[in-house]
């Protein structure tokens, strides 16, 4: 089967490569000629573990091609997957201009029955509205079916998440379209992946509800961690005990400086906006956003206390991406912390294994010194902040770090080090909730 994936951003590229690895013939199409040319040369626009290797193998085996010819790509494939961006607009609502442009193209180019699969995260009710938009703009009334098939890809583990998903959600009113979508995911039957077939509206809600629940879980453990610090309890003991309760589970019970990235903040805000529009306020989601925004301020206040002031203090920051194993800095808590530290006249020496180029775009002119490695970032600093839990930092030479620092003060927002070990080496150590 041939599949066309429209959009070569994070989702589109992972989905296209993943389906090609499933054995399908995939065309990834994008209007960005420069991006397509780079992909044709095997150059990766994003950092994702395992993606480059599979992409090159599928290109070599002629199962994956990249193109800017949208018309041909649409007409040659019975299945069209929409994976364009739906960024947050100025009003806090998702900007659907890209997906609406694709819908217009589909109305012009389809000449025979197509199954249109929406992967982009879209507001509630969008899938059905897109179907109506295509039908309205068609000059020739050619049958098609539209399906909402949300992605649940975690940056840093996206390939594994695609190849071994917890579930596949198919939002469709069409038995034929459902059959076709199940067919493209046929390899997943081998590992007994659950398939949930429901309406497009329910599928859209599943996406938003899933991300909001996970964001809430992170926010909850951060609140608990803040309280643990007040009473002298170790949040890790608390979280471990909570996680053993099968009704709760252990995942996403790791305290930190707050959640970020391209999904959680945007999707929670979208759910809040949907609630306002439909007169069904999402009060818990609103509070989650408020607490998460305040978490970086709590961290900065902790750094202030640990260093006895921030003015003209030189502070090393390790980790700039919103999580490890990705170069994504969108709504990264680390960057929020850096900005607040600079506003308080601190001098920042920052390092990240892969996210420095993207961080430069955000922190340009902010008074942040970007370093070539972790040891340069800690040299002659008054304090060190661990902001992202890269494994590289877990295995850093702490004796060397202490010798390079002006003052051995560590604020570990991710709890990657053991307090007793750090104190034994001679650090003044401040963890998160411990």
C-alpha cells in the first residue's frame, strides 16, 4: 500500500519513517523545499534517537521518498495522512491555517476514493468540520472518508512509541476507512496492540484528555515535592509508595521544574479554551496551568536562597531542552529559569548536549554564555543548576566539577544525584522535594 504523509515536522517525519519501516511505500511531502532537499540528502531536521538510522534504511530500500509535489503525492496514494502543525495562536487557540490549506488542496486534487487520516492535534469537532470543508469546496463530488488517528509520541522515545504503542485510536464513522487504517497498522497485531474504534469527537477528546491528565500528574507530584521540602520528607519515598498503588501507577511521578514541550502546555490550554467555548469550564486544567507557570518561579527562588542573592552571580545551567533525548526547547522550564535568572542580573553559563542551537534562537541577546561542554559550563561558577536530566550529567565527574566551581553549590531540579553522596563530596546540595 502507498501512503502520503503531508508535513515533515516532528510528527509527520516519525509517522512517515515508521510506516515505511512497517513495509509500506511512503511519500512525505512538504512545501518547504529546503527541508525536503535536506531530507533527500539524509540530513535530519530534528533530533530523535533511532530516527536517522531507520530513515536512511527505508530510503535505500526505496520505501520512503520526499517531495514537494503535493498534487502527485495525493493522487498516487489511497491513504493521505495530515501531520501539519497546529501551533498556538495569539488568542490561545490552535492555529488551523495549515490544516485548512491542506483541506483545500485535497478538495482540488482527489480524483478517486481516499481515506484521509488526521494526525495533527486539533480542537474538538475539527475532524468533522474538515470533512464538511472538503465536501463544500469539491467541484466534483468524489467520495472520501476522514479519520482522526491521534499520535501519542513522546519526544526522545518517539520511534519506540510508534513501533510499540499502548493503543491505537481510530475515530471514524466509516467501516471501510476503519478497515484501511487498521491495515496500515497491521504489524502491531503481532504485539497485540489494543485498537479503540470510536467517533472522531471521542478520538479528539482522548488526545486532549490524555495529555491533560499526564500534565496534571506531573503538577501534582511537583506540589507534593514542594510540601516535602517544608517538612523534611523525601519526595522519592512518597512517589515510590504512590506508584505501587495500581490505581495510580509510577509513571510521571518525577518532580521537576515543571512540564514543557510542544504538547502538554498547548493541549491543556486548548482544553481550557474548548471548555470556555462550550460553557463547560475545565477548572482543574486551568489550575494545572497556573501551578506549572509558578513552578519555575519557585525554582528561581530556591536558587536565590541557595546563592544568597542572584545579582552578578555566575550560574552554570546544565540542560536546556524541555526533557532529555530531544533538541526541543519549546516552553522549556530550563529556558524560563534562565530568563528569570538573567532578569535578576545573574550571569549564565549554559550547556546542553543537542539543544544549544535552538536555545540560541530563544535566548539570543539574553546575556547567556553557551558552552561547548558541561565542564566549561561549571568553571568558576557560584552555583550549578541541573535543569534537564540528560544521562551525560548523571555520569559527570563530580570531583572535577567541584574543583572547577568557585562555590560548590548545586541546585538539582531533577534529582539526578543522591543527597548524601553530594554532601560527602563537599557540595552544598539542594534537591527537589528532598
